[in-house]
C-alpha cells in the first residue's frame, strides 16, 4: 500500500476539484435562487430527503472523477425539478399532499399527554419530558400543547404569558 498516495495523488485531482466544485456550487446556487426558498424548506421528511440528496450529489460531483460536471448538473436539476413538481402537485391535490407529507400530531393537551397519539408517533413519555425541559418547562400543567410538527420538530405552547417555542430534539424513536 502506497501511503503517500493516500495524501497526495497529484495536482490534476486538486485542480479538477476546484474547477468542477466551483462550477457545481455556482450552478446549485443559481438553481436554488431560480426555484425559490421552498426547494430547501424543511416542512416535512420529504423535503429533508431532497436536501440531503442535493448535498450528496454535490459531494459526488466534487469528489468522483467518474461523474462529469454535466452529469452532476443534470442530477441536481432532476432533484430540484422533482421537488418542484411534488410541491406543485401537493398544492393542487390534497390527496397527493397526504401521500407525501405527514401531518402535525398533537401529543399533549392542557398538560395531559395523549397516549394514543404518542404511540402512533412513536414518542415515549421520556422523550416528551425532554421536549418540555428543552423548552424550559418542568411542570406539564403549564403547557397548553406539544405538537410533533411535520418536519420532526416539536412545538411547545405554554399557558399564560410564556410564548410558544419550537424545539428540535431529534426524531422520534422507532
């Protein structure tokens, strides 16, 4: 095994990475500016998958000599185009929207956990307690509601003067 090759394989690969990387990055930024903020929103799990996939494609363009810039740009355009089509279809068809999006789920109401909703969302009582503590609550009776949002974050709405807060404590357990 040639250890020197692990660290340096010549200027050709470095120059390719700089040129192709800069062009791929500029292309991705241009595509995202054209398609708008919705492309990278994290409104639901589907949006997150597209965002991760875009990053993966960009990494492949940068680091894989077997992926030409034109192929990489095509892959980026395909993902962004599909995201755009799914967003449009979701707006036009409630049935399609239900197919690709999850709905927010109420997990706690007026300080009382909702066991059936928690079970369906695969959220344990310990996780619900973590959400409360992360939001600065120690007493469930001071919470009006906890909602598992479509993007996997939790919204905590307090009773009284304390404003609602959105908390990202990870995804529910499986």
